[in-house]
C-alpha cells in the first residue's frame, strides 16, 4: 500500500509562548491552518508547563487528548474531576472545560474539531530491537492519519520503499488514503537507549 508520508523535524515546527511556559506546534490539518487562527481540524503539539499552577485557555468545540511525556501533573477540571498524570498517562477532555494544572511537566497534545477525533498510544522499543506496529481500522471509523512522534532515542522505518530515520522530537506523518486496509509498520530502534514513541491515530467521523 502506498502512503503520503512526511518526516517533520524540529526546524519545521512553530514555537509559541503561553502563560504556563512554551508550546510547539508540530503539525496541523488542513495545510496552512494554525492554532492561533482556530481554523485547524486537527493539531498535534507539545508543551512545557514550567510553573506550579496554570490555567488552560478556553477552546470551545475542541476535543483534547493530553499525555504527559515527562514529569507529573494534576489536571483539575472544575465541577467534574481531578486526575493525576504520570509519564505516558493521559486524559481526554473538552476544550471549553475550566481546567487548571498543578505541577511541572512536558506534555503532548492532540486537538480535534468538527468531524475529526483521535487517540494517543505510547510504545517503547529496547535498544537495537524492533517493534511491529499493526493497526486495523474499526468498521465504524474513517482513518485520516497515523503519526509517530519520537520522544527520545530514534528509530528507522521503511515506508513506500524509502527509509525514514528519526531522532528525538521528529514526527512521521502518514496520511492514509485507503482506511479499509490493515496497516503495518516495522520500527527499528537505531540507538543504544530505549526509544519512546507516541502514536497519534486520527479519524474522520
């Protein structure tokens, strides 16, 4: 199966600042959309929360998947619930909730709007080992994209007969044209350390 694949590196990203620290926009869809304009249908980003307490901006009609990469924080959704997140634990909440954070952490965000939604998965690969990532789209889902974000370490993967080599902070963006197929990717850790990967799976409703 042929895919439309992009390898995005740190110099491709858009850094921004917010009240709680620094944020980085990894990619958005459609092309040329962005967080500031609120015209994206889905968005991947990372953020460093470096103050003990912060309040999230209100994002009406935005669904958020939120995973801690490093550190630990407590999310306090006013009049709903509190949740402590350690490394690679996640929460799903709506952007118009009144949400505060307590603690310092480095986090990964998936935001979706309108007829898009998604999920986050975490995997790690031992040094010099391989991981076969397999995904079969559920019958009631229309797969839009699979993205691999390298938290640390690095991996190689051959897609469309081309070898993609990632290092820390790289993102492989795979746009899926035929979502009825099973998708298989072999990921090979090319480093002497554990490689942590966050996989974002994005659907059209």
